[in-house]
């Protein structure tokens, strides 16, 4: 059988007896030799104490601490932080002025897709809570 090549110490496959006249006939309860063999698997309880560690010949990184600290960005100055604060205030105003639930949810979705929603967690939570409360009140009135 081909499966005997894949058998390990954990799984054993019984080999079939040589073909006989009894194994050629139709399958019946008396003709058990024509049934496919059963596979018996057991769990191994022995564990190896040896820790196998991978080894790779990695080159040293050029991103040493001093090099990373020496990097500068032209976006760190006061003009950029002021613009950042102005844009955040504009988004907060848009969140507050959105009156339709669909507009609010689309704005929240856009902020999440852009990866900016963490700046507006409190505003998003209050909008979602108010939408839930309105929906819950409408559902209890109709029930």
C-alpha cells in the first residue's frame, strides 16, 4: 500500500493480507478482508528538552539608536502643529454639525478608513451612543 510509506511512529497502518478468494467477493460482514484498513494514531507523550533555535546570518542594522535620533522632519515645527490643531477642530465641528444619522456614520467610516478615528474617540462614542439610544427608543415605542 502507498500509505505505509507515510506511516510514522505515531500512526500505524495495518497491512492487508495477501489476496485470497474470500477478499475478491462482495463486501459483507463475513468478508472483512475486503474492507479498507483502519488507521490508528496515538499521541506522543515524550517531549524534547532541547530547544531548537533557528540561525540566520542577518546583517547588522543601519538603524542604530544614534542614527534614528539624528533624523529630522520638516513637519515638526509650530506651523504644522497649528495646522494639525486647526484640522482637528474642523473635523470636530463637522461631527457636531452632521444631523442626519447616515451623514454621521459616513463621516465616522471615513475617519476610520483614513486611520484618524483615534483622535476623535470621545466624539464618535457620543454619536454612536445617541444613535443607539434613538433607535432603542423607537423600537420600544413600536413594540
